[in-house]
């Protein structure tokens, strides 16, 4: 069982910066594609960004240029960075690990709320 632990959510000032962290057990980054998803109340979970084990990144078309995903292998942590936060960025953000033919894992989610 893989436990993904998210942190970094909370109230954020308009125009402020956001960096979410997802810590995981060592070595899964070399196997799994790590991603961040967001979910608004009553809506489906949607991909924000993902980074494959080889380092290639993928962003949802609606999120390109708005978020940056990165990995710190030394810390076994994947990050999601967003500058100039807007009210529409308010959502619950989930960390995800997936790889073909292997179990998929989700974090517990972290709430991001614009404080305006």
C-alpha cells in the first residue's frame, strides 16, 4: 500500500502563490506517473498536471501556463506550483500515482481556497 500525503493547501490571498506538496514512499517516482488533480463540489476530478517517471510533463489544456509540476527525488516529493492565484483556483487538489498494470493511488486531498 502506498500512502500519498498532501500538504500546502489552505487560504490563499488573491494574486498570491500556491505550492502543494505530495510526499510518497521512496522509489515510486521511478515507476509511477505522478499527477495532480482538482475537484470542485459536484464535479468530476480533473487532471491539472502530471510528470512521468522519465521526467516528461503533461498539462491539461486549460491549465497550461498556469501551473507547474515538479519532482524532488531527494525528498520523494512532487510539487504543484501556481502563482497569481485566482478565485477559480479554489478546489480540492489530489495527488495521484498511476502506472499501467499497477495499483493506482490517491492522496486524501488538500483544500485550496481563495480568501477574497
